[in-house]
């Protein structure tokens, strides 16, 4: 399969390049950037020097020209929300398959999109064509869709632990509290005082509460799993690390021991290479998942409160973004989902 990346100059785009140039089956034939057009990738992104072929040069990001390129079968959109739709429309019209890493097609409702993102949805007519794909929780049939929305980093860390438990009725859908800590790369590659080294080193703080944008897709997916409206308390935090997400979830237990939680997870994730269920006494650690497409999860029951505590850790740029996008591509193509991934 020949693939292209639109918007490859950010952190997620750079990770996509790194994964795809080494992929045993996909061929990266097109990489675009409005700001870096004309520059060789190895020059513009020195971390990839010696990894990408010298002939691979950033092309201009012109939607019509990209849609007309006969070489490319599938495009990854590594673009900001509100911009991805500008490309998705002509690409789909040209018969291309699209995996979107932005938030533009993660929601089914344009009204909820406006509520959380502060502007009208740029392509509401495409929402019914799109499918939200977190591979480990999907039902069959999604692989035939042409517009595939890759989940956000925070939502992945919340949905993987919770969705099977809500489907099985192991935890209550009410009064769920979630706290997440993200590395600074989650904010993207930008110049801002808040993300200077002197501001972030030795510093952790909550932000974006009580209504972070990712809350919209988290609640939509949890509601689908529970079969009823789910509203959670979600507080993200910025942590003094480059990458990684650590999430702690507190939910009311409908069981008296963590074993029912672990058994539900084992059934749901049997044979899934990127979900690791840790034994009792071990806890997920961002340092141990950084650089992988893995999410580690663990659970404990608290008899004093009647709650279960669920913990997850992932790399926000891989399982939370680019690695998961490649995993989706593998499944769409009928390849092993771990192809080209750790």
C-alpha cells in the first residue's frame, strides 16, 4: 500500500514518518508540510537523518493536488482540528482512504463538536461516513469505512480500561472520576511561554477543567458502551516529562474484588498485543511504555470505599496518536495489527 502523510512537521507527524519508512509493507511516497515544502525530510527533521531516503522531500499541502495524486492509496492527516476536514473532503471524493489524527471526525454530533471546540463543524456532511476507531474495543465491520478517526491520547487511556467493564456491568456508569497526567509533547510543537523548559521543569499542574475538549469523545464512547448517557469528572494535568500519559480512574464497583475486573479485561483483550494487563502488585509506569504502542493497565478494589481504581499508562505520541494510526492501517489492509510496531 502506498501512503502519504499530510502535515508531517509536528510531533505526531514525525512519529508517523519514523514508523512508516521502516514499515515492512507500507510505502511512504508522499509527505507534505506548508511550512517545510521543498526541504528534504532528513534536513528539516534531523532526528530522522539517515532513516528517511534523501529523495523524500516535503511537498506543498495543496488539497486538490494531493487528491489527484495517483500514487497514494491512503493518507494520514496529522493536522490541527478544523483543518483536517479541508483535506478530507477532496481526498474522499477522489476515492482515497483517510486516517485522521485530528478531532474533526471523532464525534457523531456537530452540535457537540461546536460545544467543545467553539466553532461550527467544518464538514458535517462527512460525520456519517466517519467511524471512530480504537481497535481493541471495536465491533466487526469498520474496516470497510474510508474515513477513520484515530482517538485522542487521553481518551485512549480512559476507554481501554473502562469500556469492557461498562459493557459487562462490572462498574457503575455513574460518578466516574478520571485524573490524567500528560507529557508536554501532548500540546504539540509550538512556541508558548507555558511550554518553556523553565516553566515546565519541576512543575505539574491541572488544566482544561472541568470541560476539556477530549471529554466529548470520552463521554460519547462510554455512553455507547454503557447503553445510557455517561457523564464523568475528567481532570487533565501537565507533567514535567516529554511524553507519556498516566491515568487513574475511580469507579463504583458492582463486585467485591478486583478479580472480576481482571477477568473481564482478559476476555476482552485476549490476543490483543498492545494491551498488557498487569498482575496484582504491579502498576503502569510511563517510563516503561514510552517508545511503544502498548498500553499497560492495572486494577485494585478498595473495600473501604466500594470503588475500583483503574490505572493505565501509554505513550501519547504512539498508542495515543501515530502508533495507533498505523495499527488502524494494518487492520484495514488485513495485515497483522502489530506489523511495524513495538
